[in-house]
């Protein structure tokens, strides 16, 4: 059975050991961690440098009880910045290794499970395989075989895909090392548990991978020795449990030792752990087979090994096997002493394991992790809300400032414009007006001095009068702040009709199509006077009770239709062209419009006026 030990060694040596540590003893480590944390918080040490320093030192800290606190800033950085997204996998891995070293099965499974999830999300297949390998090894060590089978079944498609890639020469060494580690461990477990069908399937897949490796061994350095160790350990389990062939078992065991001892790519820190695992399996096998001399040989070698991380478990196994060995030789007193030592060591390990299981540490760890994420999310949300409030206040302040500035500048421009208009109005009124009046007087005097005035002179006098009236209108437009328009015209005339109705009782209907277009002073005055004159004409004649008028604004002209329910104009009055009607015609001509009169005396009349805008 594969021990739990290679989990720590595989993952630690492969992923954690990036160089010599900056500090080794606990006091200097504590000072070191405080210093780099303070430098990072003061922004004197970049996040990338902080991560590198932690990675180079964390290998020495897996036995520390404050290990999670040491990793807190590391966690904060890698989960805050997407540039360090891959290091999130390493964070989960560190927590898993620490949990394994502290005999916390529930925690270790949780953290390696999170590592597998994160690696899968990032499409990091090597680390996904490494995490699943760790979980499987923990399940085997704790004899939780059903969960081990379930985990293996869940990753079987991934293992097959990697085997196919290896045959095609597309898979990397680190992939194959983890694939072989998983397949080797599961093959051994299936043979031990007498599940020969599953063992054969796992072994067949392992053989496929090994054929690809042996066809191009140079491609899989520096992982080649570990790949071959996984294969020979599977062969040892098959010979021991399946074939029950001591010769094949001895051969597989010797090959395992050979690959461990002859490897030049495996670090010196890793080799003792691989040797311990091989010794442990061989000692159990030799004791079962009654080969006590071989068992004694490897027990002595195992006792000489210094493995600080797993010292308690190593000593427990050593004393258990020594008790069995001495009892088989009849040395009961010595066997009893070793047995007592084994039980005392086992009690400490068992207590940690039972505490872990009784308290359901997996669930606790999951809850604590979820709570930590929730708190962090709430803090981030509060900061975001506070930031949004500041941002909104800033935007509102800027909008208010820009609005005030806009209206101030607009008013300033308006004042400049109005002052310019007033200057122009004064200049037109004071300079051009008198000159035109002088020219008009000269033309009138010339006409009076000549017995038969020239028709051109009369036309000139009329034109001068029109120009003077236009100049007067321009001057008024420039001085006035009121914007004259068709809507303003409608309101003025409607006001006149309402006053007329109040004084005389006459009813009216005044239609306006509500299209607003600007009018200059000249147009506005004449149009208002035309409509006022039409109302006056209605009031001068008897037998009326209602006025109907329409002001229609079209694209290029204004259309006015006016009628009342009186008798209309007598033919003689129409021929005389009364003063009111003459004034209306004169104003229409000045506006270059057209007037049509439909007189249906004595049944009323209708006047239609069309005035162009230009």
C-alpha cells in the first residue's frame, strides 16, 4: 500500500522548493516574515518579490501552527491580482501540505480539492493531476477506499486522455509522472483489495504509458526515475497480492531500490522518503512471508533514517514491526517493550485522526473558507460602495460647477450680444434714420416745385418711405429682448378677441396650427395690425354675432383666413375701397403678400391673406 509520505515530498519538492530559504530557525523565520510583510504593506517590496520570497521560505514552515496566518498576505495578493492567478493553485497546495503534516485528514482533502478545482478552472492539467494524486494517496492512507475509488473514476477520462497524448508523443514529463503515480498507486490498491478486474485495467493503462516513455526516455527527464518507480511499485504489488510470486516480488523491489538510488535527477531531500516507502512495503512483505532476516535488514536501515517531518509515524511503524519480529523469535519481553512504544506513538497519531474525523474538519474548513471569502467579498463591496459614493459626489460637484460655469458664460455672452445689438440699434436710428428722412424731404420738395412731377419721383418717395419703415423695424428688433414669433402673434390677437368678447358679447373661434416660427418686428407689426383692422371692420358693421379666424403657419408662408357672420361689404363700399380695407391691402403689399376678398353681400364675406416668410 502506498504511504501518505510521498504526497508531501512530491508536491513540496516539485512545486515548493525554489531555492535555499532565507531563514531556517523559527526565530529568524519570524523576523524574516515580519520584515517582508511590513515592506510589502509599505509598498517597498513589490507583490511579485514578496511572492517569490515566500515561495523560497515556505518549505521550512509546514510544521508551524501559525502557518495559515503566515500565508494570509500571500492569499490576499494572489486572489486580488489576476496577474498572480496561477499562484492561487499553489496557495491551496501549501494549505493541503500543511494539513497533511498536521495529521488533519479533513482539512488536507478540502485544500487539495480546492487546488484541483482551481487548476481545472485554469486548464492547468499538471497541477490538477498532482492535486488528485494527493487526495487519492490520503484516502489510501486512511483506508477510505470507497472515496478513493470514486475519485479515481472521476479522473479516469483525464488519465486516458494523457495516456493517448503520451503515445502520440504530445504529453509532458510532469504530466506522465503524475499519471503514473496515480495509476501505480491504484494498481497496487486494487491488487491488495483483490479487485483484479480494476487492477488489470489500471495496469494495462500504466503499461501503455510506460511503452511511450521507454520509446523516448530522454523526453521525460528529469521525471524518468519517478515514473519508473511508480511502475515497479505496481509490479511489486501485483507479484505480492495477485501472483503471490516471491521471485517476481523480489525483482520488482530491487528494481525500485535501483531506480531510487541510481537517479541523478531526484533531489537528495526526496530520496530518503522514497526509500522509506519502499522499505516499509518490503518489510511488511518479508514479515508475511516469514523472511525475518530480510525484514531485520531493512528494519535496521529504516531505523537509521532521519525523516523529521514523519518521525513519529516512522518510529511507530518501526516498533510495530520489531514487536512482530521479536515475538516470532520468542523474545516476548523485548517484543512487549517495542509494542508499548508503538502503541504510545500510535495513540498520538490516532488521537489527531479521531479528533479530525469527530469534529468533521472537512466541513469546518469548508465553512471557515466560505466565511473568509464572504467577509472578503463584503469588505470589497463596502469599499466599492464607498468609492462609488465618492465618485458620485465628485461627478455631482463637477456637474454643478460646469452648470454654473456654463450659465455664467452664457449670460456673459448674452450680455455682450445685447450690448452689441443696442449699439447697432442706436447707430441705425441715429445715423441712417435722419439721412433717410432728409432724402425723403428733398424728394417731396422737388415734387412740389415741379408742375408735373415725374412718376419716377413719386416711386422714389414711396420707396424711401418703405426703407425708413424697414429701418425703424430693424432698430426696434435690435433693441427688443422679446423674441417675436407666430405663437406670440397668436397670443396677442387672441387677447384682443377676448377683450372684444368681454365688451361686446361677440363670440369667436380662432384656429392656430401651433407651428412656431420667428418673425421680425416689421412682419410682426404689420400682421398684428392687419388682424386688428379686420376685427375693427367687423365691429363697424351691424348684424354680426360671431368671428371665425385662422392663423396657419406653413413651410414658406403664413395663411390668414378671416370671416364673420355679418352682411359683408356693400358693393359701393367695396368699389370705394374703404380706408380700413385700403390699409389692409397696403400692409399686405408691404409684406409682399396676396389678399383675396370673397364678398357675398348680404350673406357675409371671407378674406384670405398669404404672406411669405422671406
